[in-house]
C-alpha cells in the first residue's frame, strides 16, 4: 500500500491517443472506507477483499490503528485484515480526519460500540458544503448528546443508543451510513426514512447483515434496523467502483476508443451508460462488465445530477470533458455540490467553451482542445482533466495529481496499458 505521505506529482499527457483494450475495476473507494469503519462494531478480525490501493485507504488504516486496531494490508491480494480490540479508543484526531472527509464514518460505530466518540471536523475535497447536521440530528434522536468543542464533534451515549424514527431532509449517503452503523447495536428499532439508495449503501448493509445485524428495506428509501446486542467479525468483498468504471466508459467514448471494463456492474451505471449511447457510443453489457466503443465525434448530452439512482455527481466532470469536444451544446445541472464547477476554469485553459451560472453549466462543443498546464481541484475534476488531455492537441500537464490518487488505483498505469501517452513527472517538472 502507498505510504501515509505521497510526494506530490504531476501527470503529463500527450494528446491524440485512442484508448483501446481491457481494464479491471477494483472495489469502490466510496464503500471500502465505510466498511473499514464498520469493522469497529465487532471485536475480532474482519477481512475485506477488493480493497483499492489508494491513499484514502492508507489514511483510514492509520486512523483505525490509532483507535487500537491492528490493520494489515496485502497489496498482492487487495485484502485488508482489521483486528478490533474489546474496547476501541474513541478519539479520531484532526491530523488524519482533515485529510479525508470519510473519516467521519467512524462516528456512528464508535458511539454505538463505546458510548462516546470524539471526531475532528473533517476536511477532504473542496467541492462545496457537506454539513453534518443530519448526522447530528439523527444521533440526537437516538439519545446521544452531541456537542462541538475545539474543532471536534463529541457524541456521548453512556447508556447506549435507542431506536428511533428518523427522517433525512436529503438522502445523504454519509448520514445514512452513520445512522445505520449507530442503529445496528441500539436498543429497539430504528427506521431511517428518505435514506440514500446508492450501491455503496447496499454494500455496507450486506456486510452488517453478515455481522449479525437485522436490516430490512436494503436498497430502498426506507431502512428498518432492529438493534442487536453483539455483532461478529466477518469476511466481505467490496462492491466494484462504479465511478471508476464510468470514468473508463467516458474515456472510451471521448477518445473514439474501444474499452472493455471488467469486474463492473452495468446496472449501477444505467443512466450514465444510456447517456453515452445517446452521445453515439455502442455499449455491450456482459456478465462481468461492459464494453464501450465509439467510431465518431460524440454528440453533446444534457446532464442533471441527482442522488442514486439518478445521474452521479462524481461522473459530472468527466461528462463535461466529453461535452467539451462534442458536436453541439449541452446543459449540465449540478444539484448536489455547489462548488463542483470550479474545475471548468481549468478546463477552459484547454480551450473548452463552458459558461456557468449558479448550478448550471452551458458547454459548447469545440472540435479540438489544446494542451496546457492545469490543476486538479478534487478527485473527479482531476480525472476529467486527464480525459480532456487525452483529446487535446499537444501536451497537457495535470498538477496536484495527488487528488486523483485518492480515488483511482493505478490510474496512470491503466491509461498506459490502454495506449495513452501519459507519465508521471515531478510536481515542478
């Protein structure tokens, strides 16, 4: 696994390559970090498979170690083993939490297991406000006392949590996960209404049920959890990463390529793949993934991001890159993260014609982008800029590439295998 500190680097792309070949997707970043946190709910050894070799996993592993766990990762097997003590520590320090918002997912398990949690207020991607109000309100309804002191969220439930009926104002993935992990050991029944329905939520429910939790309504907007006294460690395979799979699908269409994506579930990308068909791509669904081929310049496609099963916000930058070189114009509407359009200023440096107003972006396709130095502002923006660089004339250098490393394992290597002219260079190269 990558070390805790990864030297910053940039990636240089020579445009003009057509992506061609096969690429295998590993487990989902947006799931595995929460599965690692869920291991805290049971004493003993929990083993996770299909763990991506990304920086965020290193950060979460270190966080769990500081909470008293023994964490071992086998990169060759993409497996992590977490040995959880009888009573974990309950303080998640700022120096780790500030680097990754997903660290907040230890909040629910720690309150549930220890009756207390001190979790630093998180950092992570700069893509807009993602408040913790729903996490806090839900835990309070379950009987916890929650305060904020000196940059830490402190939750106390010395007599344990109790089941409650909770309505989420928005189907927040993070809040749904926190409350699920809190509810599985609470006394009585908890009902979470307007719950998130993402495949990653289904994945964590599958793992919790394997640990002995009693959960009904998995995959629906109403989840009912009957609390149990004890959970047991388990062995679980992480759901495949639909966002990485979707990124490769867009890359194939953008470069007029031919890419087969394996270990992917096309059902998790139904709308995104349908949009690529609308853009002119051919999509063939197989038992272990899908193949995307494109033999002409794409047609612009409108996008509206929504909670699952709607179009995923994490594929919005990649589709803006596609629209930037497409025939015609497209309107992209971002309904989840207000700052996600920040990256279009970087895309404009490559010659893209994008105008933003509020949560709308009007993209007018241009036949050719031109290479330039750009900067990744978050994981998916960085991926979108790399895809744009593949079809830009000349050389594009994507700086702050560490963002991309947080979500894509072996991205540069996979690009090279698919025929792209891309290489890492020193950050000041």
